[in-house]
C-alpha cells in the first residue's frame, strides 16, 4: 500500500516530531522508528515481519493474534513474540518511555550483533511422545484387563447368571464411562502437563483436594504393582505345584517370584518410556492372541474329556439355564459379585497418568480412554455370554458319568440333554468342575490352554507395569508443587523425558514390601477404594467446574453432562462403602487429614480452580441478596475504610482496626498514590505486595489503591467508590497528622478537608493518635512520596495492639451523643482475647448537684444496650475554666495561622483570604469558637488526670462547622485534645445515626 502524503498546509511532519530510538541501547538497534515507520535492526518493517497478521494497511505497533502472546513457555531455538502493552500503544512516544521490542529473545538465541552461528544453542531432541492408541487406549485396556477377567468372570457368570452379570458389567462400565467423560472434559479444558490424575484434579478443584488425592492415588498405584505381581506369582506357583516343582514352600515361592518380577519391571521402566511402551504392546498382543484362542476353543467340538468337565460348545439349553442366577456361598448376592468384579473395570486413568508423555493430551486422553472403556466392556460381555452358553455350572469330571437308560429319570441339570449325568455330585455339592467350581474355566474352553496362561501373565504384568509407571509420574508432579514437606526430594527428573528415577525406586520399595506379605486379600479393597475416591473427585471436579459457570471452563470435549458427573461422584462414594465400609472410611479419613493439612498451610499456588470460581459466585450471590433487605440497627457493623497508605507503613493503625473487625465486619485499607496515571504509579497503587503483607500479618482486610493528583481527591474516590452494594464502608479511620505544624498549610487544609468530606458523605470518622506516631515509611525508606506508599513486601514490626493488654482500663469519654459508635467500638474490642480482661470505664459530663442522678440515668441507658459496662463516672468539673498556661500554649500553637497586621488593616478582603488561604484564622473566628477551644483545652486536662494509665482512650471528636472554623483552628483543637497522652487516643464521631438499640425488632 502506498503511503499517504502529508497535506500541503501541514507544517509539521511526523519525522520532525519523532527521533530514532533503540530499545537495546549499546547492543545496537533492534527495533526503532525512523520518522515514517517502525523497523527492526535489519531494516525490515513491522509490517513485513508480520505480513501474515496485518489487519490494516498502515505500519503500527499493534500486531495481529499470535500463539506466543498466550503461551507461558519459550520454544527452544527461536525468538518469542511479545504483545505491546496498552501503555505503549496509548502513551505519547516523545513524553513516555520507548516501547520495548515486539520480539524478545530466549536464552537459546544468540546475542544481538553476534554473527557466530556456533554459539547458538541447538534445540534439544524431542523426547518420546505417544499418540492416543499406543499412549492411552492400549495402556488403559491393559490396565483394565487383569486376573479377574480370566479367573473370576466365569465364576461370577455362574453365580449371577448371564443376565445379572451383564447388569454388573454395564453398571461398572457406566461408572467408568461417566468418569471417562468427566476426565475428557477436564483434560480438554486447557493444556495438560505431566501428573495425570493429580494434575487434572488439583488444577480443577485446587490444591486442597488435588494434593490429598494425588498422594493416596500415587500410593495406591504403588501397592497395585504388588497386587498384580502377587497375582502373577500365584499363577506361576500353581503351575510349579502341578509339575511337582518347588523352591521353598508356597508362600516363600510367591515372595521370591514376586520380588524377581518387580525387579524386572523396574528395569523395564528405568530403560525409558519407549521400552516400557514396547513391552506394553507385546503384552497387548499376547492378550489378544489368548482371546482369539478362547473364541476358537468355543467353536471346536468338545472332546469327551472336556464334556466330562462341563464343556459342551454352544447350547441353547445351557444358555437358558445359566441366564438366571444361582447364588452360592457367603458372597452369593448381587453386591458381593459386584464388589468382586468392579476392580476389573478400574484402570481407565492409566493413559491420563502419563499425560506429560503424550503428543497431544487433549486429543489422546478423551479418544483413547473412551475407546478403551468401549472395547473392554465389549470383551467382558462377549466372554460372559459365550462361556455361559458353552459350559454348565456343575460337572464331575468322571468319564463314566454318561447318561444311560438306568439313570435317565433322576437326571438333574442341562448336561442331561447332552448325554451326561452329574446328578450325584450336584446333589452332594461335591462337583470339582464346572463354571461355579473351577476358576480355570477359560483354560478348559480354549483351544490351547497355555495361551490362556500366557494371557494371564500378560494381563497381570501389563497392569503391574502400568501402575509402576503411573505412581512415580503422579508423585513427581505432586512433589514439584511443594504442597507437603519432605517429599520434594522425589520431584527431580532425569533425562529428556524428565523421568522420576527417585520415584521409581520409591515405588519399587513400596511394592516389594507388600509383595513380601504375599497375602493381599485385606489390602486389595482399600486400593479399590482409593481408585473409587479418585473417580468420585474427578466427577465432582467436572460437575463443580460446570456449575460455577466460570468463563474459563471451556472444554473442547462437549459430550459430557454435569448432572451425570454428579451422579458418577455419588455412585462412586456409595460403591466405596458397598465394597468395604472400613476401607472407605480409611480412604475418606486420609483425604480429610491431608485436606486439613493443606488448608492449614495455605500453599502459595494459584491454578484458577473451580473452588475459586465457586467462591466468587457465592460471594456475588450473597452481595446481591443483601440488596433485597434494608439495613437494620441490630445488624449494624462498623465497616471501616482505613487510610493506611501502604499497609506496611502504618502497621499500628492496621492492627488496631483489624482487631475489632476480624471475622466481624468489613475492613478496607485505602492507599492514595499521588501523580498522574502511569505504569509506575499504577504498580505502586495495585501491587500484590500489599495483600501479601496483610495476609502474612493475618489481617483480614481488603486493599484498595487509587492514583490521584492529590491526597484529598484520592480519598474522595475511595469514600465514594470503595465497597460493593451493602458491603461498603461507613466509618473512616485515619491517623493523626503529627507533623502538621511543619508541613505546608495547604496540606493541613487537605487533611481537615478529608474529614469534612467524610462527614458530608455520612461517614463516621475516627482519628487514631499514638505518642510514638503511626507512619513508619521513613524508617523503611521505601515510600514513593511523602503521602504514598511502598511497593515491595515489608517486614512485620510489632505494635502495642498485638500484645496482651492485661487488666488495664479502656476509658470512654462519651461527651456528646453521636449515635452510639463511641460505645460500640470498645465493646467490640473487649470481645477479643487480648482485650477481654480490660475494664471499660465510661465518663460523661454532668452537674455536681445532679451527679448521682445523672450517673443512674446513664447506667440505665447503657444497661439497656446490653454492653456489659458497669463503671460510669460523671465529670462535673468538665466545663471548668482551663489553666492559664494551657490557654497560652494553645495561643502559641495557633499563632502562626492568625491574620497578620496588613490583613487586619483591610489591604486584603475576607473573600480573598478564604479563597487563597482558607487555613488562616481571624480574630472574629477565634472569638466565635472560643467556648469550643476552651473545652478542648479543659478536656485534655481531664484526660491527663483520669486516663494516664489506660490501655486506650476513646473520646468524642469535636466537629468544626464548615466555613466558620478554619482548618488550622480545627487542627489545633485535635492537637490540643489528644497531646501529651501516653495511651493511644481514638477520636470518634459517628454520623449522628443510631448504631445501638435496645429494641428486639
């Protein structure tokens, strides 16, 4: 596109206004502006560098959408794009700092100006990554298929019948299918890293539940290695026993075989994920061959030897007989069979557990997991139906039990129709063969029995290997998040795949310990419960993320339902108790214990969990609901806006307000940063270091920072804009301005103006004065300007409000009725442990002739408020004339702000004085306000006499009438009233509305 030439009447060109600049300084120009366009060091323009993203025809700092702008990792070997900030786009280049380059180099790129290509670090080779078939589907199918498929499914079919067995299989698959859908939704809601189940739950529900389930899930996988290995070792030991071979004895043979097997599996795992994946493919092929061998065996005509053991090929009468249940033994019921079968349906998270080793987890996890559930369910249904149609429940195995004319009438069972009579062993319950009596039924049916044994080996070893890989991967991610102490040692990875070698060794040690037990009948239920606990939390995570309506919940996998996820969570918990109630209690107890630990430690992590979204929704809902009901005096709370500046600058003020607002009412620390809006001032006002400081000090407070041209304008913004709905401040608390006599008079006027603004907006006002002062910014030497604020976390100094107050007194000078705020604040203080032993004394003004009568009146009134204050003092001498030396001291205090002789002679009009110097005090104003002045002087004398040893003093703050009491005079009143007192003094003035009531409605 051609550039548009300047109009003839324009006298200033763009190049004349702007000079070239370089962001990289002495390293040479990388990005600059030559007066007509933005360019790079090689002379190319921004437009040419981003030709594929140009949205307009003009050169501009604005750039089109790019992946790098949203990624939080750098790609090795190339520069990473950086989006210009709003300040760079919006500000004036001549007046503001130069914008940084749009392209920031990563550490792997050569330095600017360096022409040597040898110094460029070559990108590391890409680690092994797996697709959805090899990485997820095969892995999940192998983990789902196990010993139960070969050794228990035929027996369950005989007990429950084909019909109920299908119900058990489909119910189990529904639970795992719902969990698979929930897993798919969570896995596609953003980029998934390593950590599998722990990563999915923790990033969805937060570290509290995610950390606890990650720890027990990793442990359950480690123990599952032992469980599957013992199943393999028992099969091997049975084969050895059939052949008459033995190493020591059956139990020790299982231990020896198990330890050797786990050691071999560890070697495969340490060889790398590529070798582990190859081994899994080999096991998968072996299992498929065993399945094919079984199906072929059902078709091959049964030999007389097999018929004697109950196998007759496909027969309709056998199918009809085996379709209905025939419960036997103590476990002969639906839930008993379900509890035995359900562990065979677990294992659907095997693919998700190695999410860090997948090419594209968001595609691989949903597709592979759901396909694995589908195909394994089909295989279970086929095997239960086929073996139930081919084999009778009871058989003697005796070749002479054929049907003949002498035993035809009393023959029992479907074998009678096929030429065999097993009536005797059926009646005596002594049949050694048949579906319900022999666990090795699939070996009998198959065409070649050793292939079934190979299938058992493949199923057990593949499941053990999958668990041995899953446990360290999950545990490594948990360790790297530093949620729990000590375990961080195991978070270190090695090699290009970041293999958790230490985690492998730990899982190996745990597995060997449980293999040595050689009896896992009591351990297996708790493993199943841990897996079910994980399923419940995954489903709940999906439901909770959906129900919170967070804009960040946008899974690309759409085939899920939040209500189905909730159903899956509830059913998983119910099944936990149906399987083994004590194991369910143990699992839930461990989760609660680990949850409590993380809640107590409060790790500094922020993963944008659905718990955060839910908290926001609840807070927003409650805030809106408060608007539906008007405020009531009984529910009045002092909601405080504290002019703390940076909270670390005035810790005593923050501590004092936090004492009576904690767990009771609203507290907002307001910070005004003076200046014009810029990145530096905005950062000073909104820095997270202020919240960090408050949290570390355990102050339950909000923080609100604003940028304004002056302090008073900023406070006006806070007074009108702080809070939300009904949850907004109604009391302003500020510190006393100690240095007002040294400061500029305009600053005095601003300070008093803030108090007037608060009164105008119907705020109650409190001013805290301490003998040692409040402002610690000069000690820290980190303030931005005299009125402002630190930007980095500060140390935690101790203040008087953090210590136990003992049996001191809280003195309340209730001199004028402001609605009761001056009584409510000390009452709230005494509810806190540090102040509970303090005695509250209430002082009121009165007449010496009516002293007792007035005391009784005040006592009756206070008792109606139920505050628990029992000590009331009437001060009849409060209106006496103050001592002359104290009056002279006040006159010296106000002297510099009195009108001078020239002003008195009329050279300057009163209007000009009020406009230019509103802090100046005329003789007329002194005389008009003389009674109030003498009262403040006298009150200070009373405070000195009665409250020298109090823990804190509450005194009614005088109100200066706007336009009649200059700011310097008002400031002198506050100074005189509160000076030379050892205890902290809080000047209190409510907004003249009731905050206490003695009515119940």
